[in-house]
């Protein structure tokens, strides 16, 4: 927690040392508020857990809040989704909790943001699959062997047909979690054809054999937040983690930095390639440097 609180000051110092490398006032201000939101998010989730324990409530699932300040994300439209009853109850519980700690403020839920981990039972194994909330809502409709068409999904979830189609197709790509229900389409590793009729029945590909128990599926083709903005935010989070880490440790092995970043950044799952790019970029901007006598060791430039 203390590291995150210090992060704003660290960035200010770095920008002062390398003014030519600064991103501009608007971006710095936005980043500053993102870091503040993250501090609030951590503290709020701790308090919410205490609220559950105090009132003797038994959570049906793990609910963690992602905080966004609306003035800095004005382009995000709140999308209404027909959420499952248990999730609606969980959100209402959080709303009651928030009213207790912040009686003068209001909150809005943006159910189309964030991520959801769904437990799926295939024939070979049970998997925990992390995905976009809209994807999760669609996948949940295929529980217990249910079959659904795009038109039925549209009515149940109350999404536009375009959104239903985009999210459903994303669950049929690469790793086909959903397949057409017509005879012969459910095969191990079968790659689906994406020409789906609105009334064509789909089902869970129960014979799928994922390599991992815990994994993520690709996001829908069309996302709420633009790809450019998302990529920028991810780069900033990786940079933030590395700079705070190196400011504390001063000297570390390249591989240790890589492993710590991959394993400890929780807002998304960075690849080793992503982290390597950010390390090299921080070196080029003179935040870090390689040790002269050992090129595999990275040093922080104070």
C-alpha cells in the first residue's frame, strides 16, 4: 500500500529529471488520478471484506471493485446488462456498504468493464476461465448442457444483437469453448465456422481439452475502451511497477525483474515480451541502466 502511495511522487521526480521524456501535463494528470484510484480500490476492497465479516454475510463469489473516477473517463457509457440474480445481490450489497462509508457520494456500476472468472466443467477437467463480463454472461447461459441461439441470447441478456454476435464469436475462436449444436461439430480441437444464423443452436464444447486449468480467452473484437488507450494504460502500469521496484531494490537481475512483473501485476496479465519491451524502453529513457561488468544486471538511475 505504501509503495502505491509513493508512486505519484516517484513519477514527479522522474519527470523532473527527464523533462524531455515527460508525456505532457494532461497525461501526467490522468496517470496521477489512475494511481489515486488504485489506492482507493485496494483500501475499499479491504473494507468491503471487513463489512462482509462484520455482518456475518457469506459471499457467493469473490467480488473485487475496480475504481474509475468519472471525470477522467467521460467517454465510458454505462451499459445495462441483465445480470444474474446472485450478482445483482452482490452489487447491491456493495452499494449498501459504500453508502455507509461515503454517505455523500454516489456510485454507478459499469458491468461491461473489468473481468470475470468462470468455472467451466469440460469432460477432461474443470477450468477457471477469465473473460470479459459480456462473454461471461453469454457462457453462463450454456450451463448444464443448455443450448441457445443468438436470438435467444439477445432476449435473455438484453444486449444488442451486434454485441451478442461479437461476444459469442469470440468464444468460438482459437480455443472453441462454444460450438454449433448441429451433429458433427463438437470435436476435440474443432475450428468453427463463424457464419452463425440467428436461430442456429449453440452449445458448450464439453470435449475441449485446454492445456491449462487457469487461462484467459481473447477479448471481444469490439471493446468498450479503445485499443490504443488500453495499450497505453498497460504500458504505464508495467513502467510504474518496474520503477517502484527498482527504486526500492536499486540493483536486480534482469530475469528477476521480468518474473516479478509477470507474476505480480494484477490489473491484467502481461507477457514476458511486454515486460522486456518496457525494461528496454526505461533503459533508453535513462531510468535504468545495465551494469557494465554484468549485462544481465539492471541498476536504477537515481
